[in-house]
C-alpha cells in the first residue's frame, strides 16, 4: 500500500539526513552540491504537501474528535502554510548568496530551523490527526497522488515555490 503518511515520513527522514550531510561537507563545492538537491526538495516537499496532503486534511481531518480537542485541521493547515513560506523564504535567500558565505549559512540555518520545527509539529499534530480520521483507502489514494506528484516534478521545473496566503489557501481547499 502506498500510504501517504509513510511517504511523508520518508520525505521528512530524507530532508533531515540531507541537513546532516551539510554538516559533513568540507568545501564550498560540497556545500553547494548538497544544498542544491536539498533546497530543491524542500520546495518540492512543500508543494507536494500543499497539493496532496493538506487539502485532504482540511476535508477529512479530526475536526470534532473529542479525544483531540486541539486537532483543528484549519489551524494545522494554517501553521503548515506559514511554515512552508518561512522555509521557502530562507531557501530563496540562500540562493542569492555564494555557498559557504556567512549570508548563505545564515539562510541555510534559518531553513534548517524552520524545517525542523515544521516537521516536528506536523508529525506531532497533523499526521496523527489524519491517521485517526482517514481510511486506509484514502491514505492509499493520496499516497498514489504523492508518487504521481513527484514523478511529474522530478526536477524543480513546475514547483510552485511562491509564498501563499494561508487564509486564501484554506478557503480554496476547505
């Protein structure tokens, strides 16, 4: 089964490991090589979540789950869009600087911090809420859409890395 939750977790793991690989880079060329792939995947991951996962969370999330009164899919989606925007902003800033420069490192550290906080929050709130409220069939259907998304976006072409207004996004997809 292509479970959307497992696929998102796998992406999260890949992103975390690439940030660790930056720690192992010893030259500016190595930093650039790791960051080029990682920054492109950060953009793709945010776009994939906004295309596949969050519209489903808004429709099927645990809105009235008495076991989780804090699990409001609208709040979780707003947080995710806001986090994605902060990550995208840091990635864009990094691309304006030479890998290895102080400004580049500042932007990369910002992206790493924002991404780490986002992944932790998503894994603690949005994903468990979705697991409780979504059928296995829906999780599989979304998993297949996730795989199709990445197949169609195997490069940075076509990735929407623009900031989004969280309220407009929720209104459009709820």
